[in-house]
């Protein structure tokens, strides 16, 4: 089996996913600065009744994390939209944030055109493409982020500018964004050192070894659904592995009963439970009892705890653990984590 030493990693990572993972903290810092630099004169009078963040895949997860970080304190609903058709409640009272790293995501382009026709206030986050052209034609604010890397490895550029803009518009005055940002950047830098291949042992290495040859099943409190979704997506795209996620308490009302058959499958499922103090005490208790009940039917269960003080730091610490784990899983499978060949082939066929 492939080991996780630096030489083996360099052999299977010719496009430099390791570097992108290692620079996540700097990317978050730069992403915040990009958000601070964008001109918002036309946005000063925005007082939305709802915020809709549209994006797919790696571009969409930034919206999920925005909602996870500020949603509970936000004065209006935040909705993450994935798909072609917008709901009727998108109106002139909506702040519509279109996020597409490439600027050419089919679903997002159709959504932003519809949002514009419905009178929504629009902000775009992109590296260029058709979305940038759309904002130029209609004189709409656009956050331009660096191009040239996979969307899933650009989370700092897709998340932080949105948080920065929301902070500048004073939509969440009770949050100390700058203090939380400083803590988050420092913590992510420390985790990158701890998780680097030169560290002989690390949590992501151990998790990847446990997951190799198994089906990752990610369980999390409802409050961490964005993180569980990120873990699942990274196992798919980086790790080239099927993966599954579900959330508490809903899974206790149905899915828990399914941990019996087919036993040939359940015995190949390795469960990771994501933990954070944001979860209610009732959910924490449910997670502990559930682990005891399903343990005999699984390949194993591991609890993964967040690190940090602020919610932003804690959420992104869990993101970092999952990202590094998926990277090491790819190496164990002797796969290059960067290419997404089936996704690209699907896009090619759709364009025919």
C-alpha cells in the first residue's frame, strides 16, 4: 500500500493540491482583503428581506458556510440556492449573491439572469467568465477573485469576500469579524503545519488510513450540515471515493433503523461524527447513544472535534481536517487528487 511520506505524495500530486491546502490560511486572509476592497457605493441602501446565495459544488459551499457562520444572528433568512429555477420570493427586496469560481456555471448563470429580471439586488463573486461579463453589461458589483485553481481549493476566496461585504454593510453588527478572522487565520496556519506530510502522525493521516477501502459516512449536528456536505464533497472530488452524509436529529427518526442490512455494506461503512459546541446538548446526547447502537454494524466510528474559540475558527478547523483527510485518501488510493475527469466529461457532453 502507498505510504504517506513526502516522496509518495509528490509522485501522486503533480498539480500541487498539497500547496493549496497548505496556503488555506493565507487564502482566507487575502479573500477578506478582496472583499474589503470592492466598491459598494451602489449597495449602501440595501436593506434586504432575504439573502439568496446561488452556487454549485465548490462554489456553492461558500454560501453554506456563510449561512452557518452568521445565519443565527442574521436579521433575515439566508437561502443557499442550487439549481436552475428561482423561487418567486426573489424580488427587489432580495440580495442575490451569485457565486461561480469559473464564471461559467450553467445553473448559476441562469439563476442570476432570472434574479435580475425579478428585480433583485445582485452581487457576484467570480474569477471571470460569463458571470463577469453579465455584471459588466448591467453595471453590477462583482468581487473578482484569483483564477487558475480548482473551485473546491478556493474556499477562502469564495467565503471570505462575502463575509467581508456583509460586515461592511453592517448586516450583523453584533459579530466581531476582525477578531474572529485573526483567530481563524492563525489557527488554520497552525493546522497546516500539524497536518503537513512532514509530520509523521496527524489526525488526517490516521483518518485517511481508517477510511481507505471503506465507505465514509459523515454524521453531524444539523448546525454543521455545511461541514458534513463539504467532507462528503471532498471525499468525492479529492479522494475519488463515494461518501455519504446525514445530520442529527433527523437521522434518528429513520436512518438509524437501517444500520442492519445489507450487512455486507454496513460492515464496510466507516463513520465519522463531527462535533462542535454549537450543537444543542440534546443532539450531543443523541450522537453518543447513536454511536453505541450502530458501532457493532460498522467498520468503525471516530469522533472529530472542532478547534478554536470563535464559530468561524471552529467551522473552518473542521473543514481543514476534512480537506487534508480527503487529500491523504487520494494518495493512499494512488490517485492524483486534482483532476475531476468525470465532471469535466459531463460538462463536455452537456455542451454538445
